[in-house]
C-alpha cells in the first residue's frame, strides 16, 4: 500500500524575501492571478458552508486575513495559501464553530512535523484519499442544485460551466469561468433597464399603463419610470427610447420617475446632460422626480447641474407634474 512517505521533521527557516526589481517584474502578474483566485476560492468555500450553518460571510474580513497570512508566511518560504474545500469540510463536519479550529490544526501539524513525522510517514494515501472524497461528496448541495435547475436557466448555465470546468480543467479556471459567466449575465440584465410608461387610472393614481389600458396619459407630457441604474452599459436602451419620443415630435415634456435609479456614472451623466440640453433647446424639457441624493452625486460633483439647471429635479411626481403644467 502506497503511503505518504518520509516527511521533513523541521519547520521552514525565517528568511527575508528578495525584493529586487527583476523579481517583482517576473512575479507580479502571476502573484496578482494567484491572489485573485485564492480570494475567489476562499469566499466560494465560505458561502458553500454558510448555506448549511446560516452564518453571514464578511468578504472584506476574509480578504484582509488572507492577505496578512500570505505576507507573514512569505518570510518562511511558504506557498501562496488560500482556503481548502476539503479541509473546511472536515472542520465543519467535525463540529468546528470558530476560526480557532484552523489555529488548532496549525499547532497540531507543527507537533506532528516536529515529534511524529516518523510515524506520519506510514499514513496510507488510499485512506486519506477516501476521507477527502467522502468530505467532498458531503459538501454537494443537491437541494440547491435542484432549485437552480427549476428556477433559473442563467444560473443553470453558470452551474454547468463551473461543474464541467472543474471536471476537465483546473479548479481555479473553473471558478474564474463561472464568475465571468455570472458577471456577463449580470451586465446583460442591467444593460436593459425596464422603462414603464405611467398613466392616470380611474382612482387618480399613476400606474404602469400595461396594467390598465384604460388609464389616460397627458397629451403633452410623457411620464416614464426607469427601473435600473444609469451607467455606460444601460444608456443605449434609454437613449433609443428618448430619441424615438423626440423624433415623433408629439410631446414636449418627459418626466422620469427616478425612484428606481440607484446610481448614475460619469458616462451616463454626460449623455444625460446632452440629451436634456437638446430637449430644452428644441422641445420643452426632461425632468426628474424622486431621484435619490446618492444618484445625484456624479451630477453634482461633475458640474453637470450647472448646465442643466437644478429646477428640473423634483421631490415627488405630484409636485413635478404641477410645476410642468404651469
């Protein structure tokens, strides 16, 4: 039976790394990739176990802790370290509750290396492999996989890419591929914000016109609600909609119910300024109701408010409609 074999019975010596310009240039790109993958893997492990323990995960704390541990370990010729699926699984199944379990594991490993290295060399690899396979199997959340299969086609694609990537490629590549796919779907979803046309129903309330075809619109004021943030990826759809209204030349004013806009980036602020000025010059204007203060941050700091004027922003839709109709 193949065993672990001879183990070193001493701890790695302290040595200051050589911070030469040549070494930094040689290792910088690889170190960035290792750090990124290590952080991704650790957070993925934490979230996987948190599904069972119902604990909250602090990603910033994990990033700081992992960074500090790798910095200190580099003075002892250590490999770049991260979380481990199997070791974390063993800890969880053994009843570990706090990070002290990892501290105890480190202390016991030091004792084994210094005192019991001779005996540890007889550990069968088959027994250790069996433990790892069993722990890995118990970490699979079949219930969650079924939920993904039933509820979301996009999540199923992310799951499939990560799953098959793990089978045929390195674990790090699989994690990165899954994250990039998830990011692509997020960008694709947020780049197409919902634009709802609002109208007055029989109860004198502003509602989405799709819900009540009998609801009435003003002949000269189009009221729309934008559900989504304004950033470089989403302005195309909104720009096309406003251009369509402008070219029709049937209304003079547009009121945007901005309660659902969480932020506006610089690219969106620049486009919005040009669009508002175009409407103010050739039509009536574009106005905002209920835009959050945090969403106005770039508009204020970038000086765009001086160009378009503060009078186009209103606290609520009722106030805006009254002012526009005057």
